[in-house]
């Protein structure tokens, strides 16, 4: 089976560098255009199944990417929602640095050790546990010739890819996940998927043009 693991398009908060988490921020006009370019890239791809996080930025990206003729096949998977950033949600990194600098430093240097502050805040291991369940459910029953499109979020994609690459969560910042990027995974089962393409955003960004993330 083949899995196209994508991230949602840009939102206004992405552009500002705000931590979104599970606040339901919609796509910006730039994000809508990125999703449209992803749709052009996937126009000739036979997609057997499509699954997205229920947050509107991921759902809308998937709907645009699929196009009107295929959007009806989209299923929503709550366990693919972005990490819950707790009280960091809606804040800039500069604001968090002033209020919770020690935790922010740990998030950058030892991210797997950090539990996000406030009720419902998650850690990366917690996100991986639920996201892997949702991802595995999405892959159930796929055969050799099937292609699954999954549209999720930065942290969700990163922890899933860490597991598939066999690297520890402390290396979660060791690669990027651009808006509407594609990661191509192939294998006979969800436990045997290989990463064939990583952070492929050629549909909207030149080879040396990707911007560095300002928030996550």
C-alpha cells in the first residue's frame, strides 16, 4: 500500500508564528492556494481512501486537495488532531519565552520530556500513542494497489514519521513539515511502511525556498 501523509496549508497563525494546537484556525488565502496546488499535483493519482483531522485547516486542505469529484470520500479521524498545547495556544513564542521560558527551552532541546501546561495539555509520547492508533485505523484493509491520503498536522506528522523512521522523539525537530507537504510511505502493512519521500513540497516551493518554522 501507499500512503500520502500531508500537512494542512498555512493559516494566519502559522504566518504570525502563533501556537495553534487544537484551536480551530482556518486556512489563510495562502493556505487555500497551497491546497489548490496540491490538488493539481494529485489530480491524476488514484486515491482509494482519504482521512483527515477534523480541525478545519486539515479538513479543508483535504477537501481542496481531493477536488469536488472526490471530496465526498473524506473521513475524519479525531485522533489525528494536532497536539494540545494547553495554555500556550494562541501565543507567540516570544510571549511564551517571557512567561514559561524554562519549558520552552526544554521543548526545543528535549521535546519528548515536555508536558504542555494547563488542562488537557499533551506530550509528544501522548500524541504518538493516539495518532498511531488513528493512523493505523486509516490504513486498515488497504491492499497492494491502494493509496491512502492522510491530512494532519505538523506535530502529528513528525511523531508518526519518527516512529516509521525508527528514531527517538528527541529528534522530532531533525526534519521539516512544510504546509501541504507530502510524505510518501510504502509497504505491505502499517508496521512495515518505508519513508520514500519526506517533506516534498515541490508543488508550491522551489528547491531552496522553504521558510523555517517559527512556531510549534
